[in-house]
C-alpha cells in the first residue's frame, strides 16, 4: 500500500514534467493529457479512500528518501496520511479535476493555453506534496510550489500591468508567510532535537514532555505557524491580496483563491493542531485572529460591488470562522466547513459572469427603490464611517505598507550611498576581512567571535536591502543578492564548522543560478539598450525563452526547491543554535526579501506592458 | 484643423471630452455603435490616422498582418494594383507596390495622450494613477452599483459630489489625508479651473491635462458620461456627471501630492521644460500610413469584388408565376442569412424577406410582474406605446448561488456546511451534462408563449408610465402598411406569412444583450413578431389596408415566431387554428423550418473548431445546442463576426449566391418605390445600425486591447453595469476577443438595388446619412435594376464597376463545411 501512496504523490509531478514537452499548438493533446492524469488520480484517490476506510482508517507514515544526512541534520522527505489528508486530497483532486475539465473548452484558442495547463499541473503536484507531507520540510516544498504557481497564474495575462503588479503583491505576502515556516522549522529543530515528523507531533505525551522547559519555544513555533497560515489563508492583516489575485482566467481563480490554495493555511493549522492545541496563548491568538478576520471580512464583503471581490471576502470571512472553530478544538467541524466553503466558492466563481443576467432579471421583477439593511439603523456618522472603512478594506494595505514595505524601502534608501561604482569597494574588503578572521580565528577575542555571525549576517541582510531598492542597474541588484549568499555562509561558518561538503551543497545551486542569470541579463542588455528596474518592460513578448531561463535562475538563486540550495538553507539553519534568534531572523528575512527582489526583477524585465509599441498594448489601468 | 483653445472653458472641454469618450451603455442595453464615432466627421482614413496618433489606438491591421494576408492569397494582386492605380495614378504602380510589399517601416502605436501627465512620474516621482485609481474605481462602482453589494450605498438620490460632501461631513473616516483637499471639497464655489490652477498652473495645458487624466480610465469615464446623458439606462437611477467625477479625481490628486510634498509644490505646468505637442494638433498622414490604407482597401476590395462578381453572374429569373407555399419575414441580421437559404432550398415554394427585426412596430414591453418596461425597437427611437404581457402564475426559478445570504457571516456559515456540498454536485452535473438553469439567459423566456399581449388600444385604458397601452386601429394599419411596402410584399400573399424574430441564449455571458436582436435594443424579437401578426390579422386593419391598395386575402394569416440563433430552435406563437387545413399546412411548414435549422446548425458548427464535423447531423445539432447552456463555453455562438455586407434589394439578386453568413439582407422592391422613399427609411436605419455593428467589430478586432474588451476569461462583473479585469481595473468597453477573433476587419459594403441617380439623391437627403458614405465609413454600390450593372459610389458620384471575379459553381456546398473553418469564397449555388 505504501508504494501505492508514493506513486500517488509523485504522479502529478511526473505529469507536470511530461506536459512541459507537449507540442504547444496541440490543444487536444495538452488538455486531454491533463484531464486523463488528474481524472485517473481522482478515481484512484476514491479507490484508495475506500480501501483505507475498510482497513480501519489508520494513520500511515512513510519515510521516503533522505535528501541530506549528517550528524546534526537529517533532511528527509516524509509522507503522512490521515483523515485530514484524506479530506484535503479528495476535495483537491475533485475540484482540480472539475476545473481542468471546465478549462478544456474555456481556454480554447487562448494565448498561453499550454502554459495554463502545465501551471495547473504543477500546482496540483505542489498541493499533493503539501497535503501528503509528513514533516515540515516536505510540506515546505509543496508550499513553495504553490507560491510560485500562484504568481504565474495571477500574472497569466503577463502583457498587462495590473495582473503583474498584483501577482507581485500576492507573491510578496506569501513570502512573509514563508518567514513563518522557515523560523518554525528552525525552532522545531531545536525543540525536538530532530527533524520531527507530523506523526510524532501527534503524540500528545511527547508534545507535553517537550513543552516542559521549552514553553517559550513552543509558543514561538506556534506563532510562526500562525503567521504562515494567516498569509496563505488571507487572514488579518493580509486579507487584501485575495481579491486582487483574481486576475487570471476565472477557473484558475476559482481553484486557487476560491478553494484550494487559500485553505492551505487552515491545513497547516490542522496538521500541527495537536502541537499548538496544548498551549493556551497560541490557541487564543488563532481564535482571535480568526474571529476578527471573520468580522471585518464580512463587513468588507458587504460593500463589495464586484462579483469576484464579494466572493473573495465572503470566503475570507468563512476561513476566519474556520480558524475560530479550530481554536475551540472542533477539528471535524472545521474539515466539513473547509470542504463546503471550497465547493461553494468554486461554483460561485465559475458562474460569476452569469450574475449580470441573473441579478438584472431579479432587479427587473423585484425592484425596491430603497433598501433596508442593518446599517440603516446606525447613526449617520457611524454608518458612513463604517461604510468608508469597509470600502477602504479597513486600511489593511496601508498597515502593511507602513510596517513592512515602507521600512524596507527606507532601509534601502539609507544605503543608497552605495552605488554601482563604489558598492564593491565596501563589500569586498569587508568580506575579505571576514575571511581572514575566519582563517585566523584564534587571534580574535571570544566575545567578538560570538558577535561575528550576527554582524556578518546583518551586513549580508543590508546587501539584500540595498538590492531591494536598486532601480537602475540590474547587474548590481543581481550581484548583491548573489553575494548575500556568500556572506550568510561566512556568518554561519563563524558559528559552527561547516563542512566542505555542506558548503558545496549550498553553493552549487547558487552559482549555477547566478551564472545563468548573468548570461540572460548580458544577452538582454546587448539586444535592448536601457534595461532597468524602474518600470515593467515586458520583454517576454520577444524573448519568451530567455524569460523562462531567467525565471529559473531567479528561483534557483532565491532558494526554491529546484536546486540543492533549498536543502542548503536548511543546513545553514541547523547550524544556528537555539539562543541565536536574531541570527535566525536575519537569515530568514534575507531569504525572504531576496526572493521578493528577484521575482520583482524578473517581473520588471520580462512582464507587464511591452516597452516597444509596434503592436497593440493594453491600457495601464487594465 | 487647428485647435487653439487658449482660453480654457470648462463646459467646452467637458463637452469635447464626452464626445471622445467611449459611449457604451451599461451591459443590460448592449448596443453596437461605431467605436470611433467622435471621428466620423472626417474621412475614414484620415480619422483612423488621427485616432491612432492622438490616442495611441491601433486602428488597422499591422503591416506584417496585411503582408501575411497577401501571401495567403486573401489579398489579390490584381485588386491591389487596381487600388494603387485609382489612389496614386497610373505611373506609380510599381513604386507603391514595392513599398507595400518590401518597404521598411516600423509599426508604432504610441499616441500623444498621456504625454503631459506622465511628468508626474518623471519629475515628481509620484505615481498618481496607482495611488488613486483603485479607490476611485471602487467608490464609483459602489455608487453606481445596481445590485451586487449587500450593503447598498448609504446616501441615496443626491448628486455624486453632494454625496461625497455629505459623507465627508458625517464621518470619522475622511476621504482625504491632508486638510487642503478637504477644505476645497467643502468650498462649494471651488471649480475645476481652480483645482487645475493648483495642479497644472498653465492654462494652455488644462485641456490636455483633463484628456490625459480621463483617458487614463476611459471605461469608467465613458460610463459616467453615458449615465449622465441617459439616466434611464440604469434601472436603479443614479445622478452623476463627468464634471463631478473630474472634481473628485482632481481633489484626490491634490491630496496625494500634499501628502508627499506638503502644500508647497510647484504646479506641473511650471516645472515642465518643453510643452507637449497639442493633443489635437494637425496629424500628418505619413507614407507608412498611406501604405496601410492601400493595404486595407486592397483587402476590402478583394472580398467585395468576389461578391459583386457573384451578383453579376446570377441569372435573372423569368417573371413566371411561382406557386408560393408560404412566406416568411426575417430580421436583416447576418445570422439569418443562411437560415433563409436553407428554408428556400428545402421548400422551393417558400419566399423569404428581410427587414429590421422589430418589424416596424416600436414600443416598450412590460412582462408580467415586471417593475419596469423595456424598449424593444432601435435605440434612437423613443416610442409612445406600451405592450403588456398578461398571464397567470408566472414564476421565475431562483439559484441560491447568487443570493446575498451566501456572503453573510452566519448564514454563510450555515450554508457552507449544508448546501455548499450541493454545489459540488451541481458543478459535476453542469460540467458533464450541461443543462438549462436559472442562470441561463434563454431567448424564449423573454415572453411566455401562452401569454396575452395588450396590442390593441380600445380607448379606455389608462396610460401607464406615460405611455399609451396598445395601438389604435389606424396606428396599426400605418405600421403594417409601411412594413409591407418597404419589403415589397404587397400582393400574392401565401396562406401563411411567418414573422420570425430572433434572439439568443447563453450562460456565463456578460455581453448577452449584444447577442440578441440589435433592432430591438438588444432583446429577442418575439413580442414584436407577435404584435405585428396581431395587427396584420386584424380585420379592421385589413380593411384600411385594402383602401390603401394592399389586399390581404381572408385566407392569409400572419404567424409570429422566434428563432433562437444560438440553439437553432424555433418557437411559434398562436398557432392553434380552427381550420384543419391550415393546421396541416403549418405542420408541413414547421418541418421545413426544422430541417433548415438542422442544416443551419451544421453550417455554423464548422467555425466552432471544438465540434468535430464528422459527427452525425443529430449529434452535431445537440452539440451546438449544448453550447448555449455550458458554463465553460465562452463562444455560445459567433454573433455578427465576419459581417461585411448589407444587401438591400429583391431576393432574386442574391438567391443563388453563397454569402457565408456575412450579409445583412433587407428586402426591398425598387419597382414599387421609384422615388426612393422606402429606400431612404431603410438606409437611414441600416447605415447606423449595420455600419455601427460592422465598425465596432472592426475596431474591437484590430485593437482588442484598447478598443475591445480583451479576452473575456478573466472578466469580473462590476456593479452589473460593466466588466473589468480583476477588481482594480478600469471598465472594458468594446467587444471581447472571443466575439471578434474570427472577424475579418473590413468595412461594410452596402449594395442597394436602384438607379444610381435615385440612390445618390436618397443618401443626400440628410447630412447625417450622407456622412456615412461620403466619409467612407461604409462603402456603397448601386445595382442597376434594369441591366444589373454595378455602380460604385466614390467621392460623391457613381461610376461603373467591372468585377473580375468568376465564382465557382458548386452543387453541394455542405462538403466544404467538413474541411474549411475560415471564410469561404463566394460561390454560385446550382
């Protein structure tokens, strides 16, 4: 049976790779292939579930292969199957199957027909990886795949401004969620003294015994998980990305933002429930966030005058309630709620264009000129204020802007004295000093040595900040991000001995991606004078292949699960001891911001309205 | 043309703006019109050049597209040479041909618009549009919303700006972040010019600035302008004006700038070094443009030549007396073109006519239980009559997926736990076996076939909504007479005369109204068909008609019907006769219609690549019907796509021609209209209606991104009045890509059968009508009724035209449907 389960999980991934090689012009083949793959998958899941129920619904854990093993770190892929997985995989496969069937005709003749299908397949592979994951590391791989496919589908209409802008927004918020998972992974490593599986986490006695003496760590992990769940499930204060993600073809919005992707935060909480449930503070926090989001989500939803944003906020509010149900310990209720919400919103999104004819007919036959609702009974001042507040989405965007994006930009601006000419005069000497110190470490006083990892990690982080605000020179931005990796490795090496093997493991991905990126940038600059990062340039119109290559390079450099660097990140984290919260924070922040910077770089160069005007270009406001 | 508005006058500029903004009405009243109507006072080629240079539209195919068409034979070299010769003179042929085929030009569709306002970003490093538009659109949409939001806009029935002031006065949550903008808002004397003084400073730039600003979101501005001019286009009326919108937007801009720079910043006009070129300054037609224009003409005439060649080869029938089994009136709509051909083919005794599908009866229609009445005649007409539907127990089915309560917190909670699961089943069913649902727009639901209609006005009915209920006998007789005379049906009446309106059915289609009958203001034509039949069957009406020279025999009856162009189904009204012989006859005719529909569906199916042509006729028919109820089908039918012709004349002229559903066809008999009076009425309607449809298709096709609505797959419904991409985008007027992708952008060719001198006099009767022809927005050809010679209208006069094309004679046209998906050439049917 175990073998069967493995095939199950890896099947969509294999299908994704095959779909990349299907001929672009053969719609029938592409859509038929996807239909067959997911349809069969759906049927086998039903079969498997029947079998699983008949043998007593036991939990299944399969330790798959190791990706990396050393004395203090064992990085392995692990799968787990229980009732939560059962529900998520059944709902997921059913909806994906229906949406793919729907899209076979819907997408007919659309530019990017193939792109749509392979992205959905990739998404489906990531989804399965996440819901079948047996440990956080495996889940994180699926999680990241969902992030990148979300970006690609929101920006499906890549020649327009708004989809690309909103795709970046969605991606950035997902990245914030990633900080949560990265830090949760690091902390749980110290908490459990091993790479813990969910199976073990479900052992309440184990959790209890570990919590004694590490209570604070327990709270930290739970809060980081909550952060990740909030970002992914569009809870306060991250809700505003959800309606803005509705830029792709309607079925993709339905499956991602109506149903599956947006409920993954709930999944993360369900998965780790036995862990955070044991602690009062996180439970209260989860309940509060959920309830608060439910209330403001519903109030924002009430004033939405476009169909899709109305559905999005209605869904956000329901997910808030699911969080609340979880906090109260109603696991089954939450699972039922998830499934019902996913089905309802998917269908509502799919029929959303019908709203025009249906509601106009309703209006035609049942019109009342003055509407009564609860708010009519409020005082005028309260009514107007609440209405405007809801129209402004409770200023959530401004909140994020004020506390996250503005400070980041500000940091970068402070560093703007480092320009393309002088930046390397600062960077290289400091690095060389660091290297020398490393080599001759015996001559440094110990308290200095203790500080060095933080100092170097922080300097590395500054490079990322600088890259984040770099708008003119693409090469400077690229180089700074690349160098950050070197600084981080140096910083960690002050901490603990990094073996050569580990270093090579980490750098292989970085260097390959870095070189690939340079090549594309160089080639692009030779062809197109004046590439910069000030605006979207849409070069994918002429150079789709370079665009794909550059995206790969960006993902590699950002440490996505396509290269060894992804595991390398985890290796680095394993060398951070439990009392170095700052170091862990600098590192994760660095990864997160470099990820955003890189994807934005890609978007600015290759996506958006084309700078060349020899063909029709969409309005910027569309 | 030189515009020098040195002294800025707000009213003039707003008027000017409104003229150029898109004028598409809210979705429920989708009416086709010339997208570039503002340029119609100029010659077509001059106009599209100006529109392109000023607003950055792509107004023709690109050079490479034309060259591709040439290589694939869709532009004939002979025609191309002729075009060059007529436009450039004899000696120039080789030189221009060389330029067209090999000349190196780079396409460039960047306009002057936005040049001024771009300086905010360049000089002040501030992105005003990004900061303001999302909020502005959301607020505007909430204000205009017709029924999506659950919490309706709280201030009711005041003007836009008054509403904003009222809210600003009573809120803890200001519109603005800085004091100055707030103060300016509350100062009722503050006008556009004062705000522009703060923002721009230089009066000569004001107009340009407003154009830049409003054309940054032409969709919303255009909608506001339309609602301002025709408040009745919203059922739930709203008071708004472009003026108010501009003030609000200017205030938001000042607020943003104050927020960034404090109150001391230099107006834009004082900081720019070089003034941008005047928006409406002269536009030079460059050689590149001339090349494009030559290509366009060659493209058009390649097709026209086929059609005219075909017409010249049609054999003139002997005026033998044919036995007429039945007669049928259809709409002039291009979608009825093939249906008529099949009806005539299956029953050679059938005689068909074309006329605008409101059948000359103009009125508002109020269905049973309706709270409003809807116009069912051409949009420019304002009828004085009301027709009411009467029937007991009329119910409409509901669908909870659109209900408010699914979005609320607590009911939503209950629903997701319960009927949320029903959604999954519904989705399964709908995807694998598409079927009718309450969400489907079905043409037959427009009017219940068992209902009564209040057609006749007996004198005692009270007026309703200021309209007379029903028509008096004389009013009826006038309308029947005018209709019959205009199509030339004044004698030889068959036992049954069918009057067939048309409508369309679809689901998940925001542009559903654009699929129905254009002559009925985007509604199905069933009521009109029934109303006309009632009138023509009325004994007193017939008596009056007799006195006016039209004798309808007592044995003749008029019978209403509706053809659903998407589903290819037909429904007959009031078809229970006491006379058994009539019943028999009707049953026989019904079969003819049914067979014709089947074959019509097959002809249509060839364009839907997703339906295999190898299927049996029945299965294919089922597939075609399924499209109208499939949620996932963005092309239920192809509507007016590929339209290119409008033929006004006797059916004999085109009866043997295969025109591939590309022609609007209006029946007209010049022999009973020597003065061209009926012709004038036909042209007066056909030029703007068919021309409008044709040009909207043309522009949506050549620039689907700016002049069309783009692909419909990501569309989001905004306030039930329009569609946008995503939630922060501007409204997208124009036609979505799925409607126009198979359309060849050629102008309409009107072919009228009459003496050229009569046609010339007719079109010159009003300047509005003449403008269409003299400015070349539509082409015109007259067919000489005596000898079928062809006369082309050019530069104000008719000259004889000799077509080169020799049409193939084809016996079985249907074999082409199995292999061809593109436009077919004109054939002569054996």
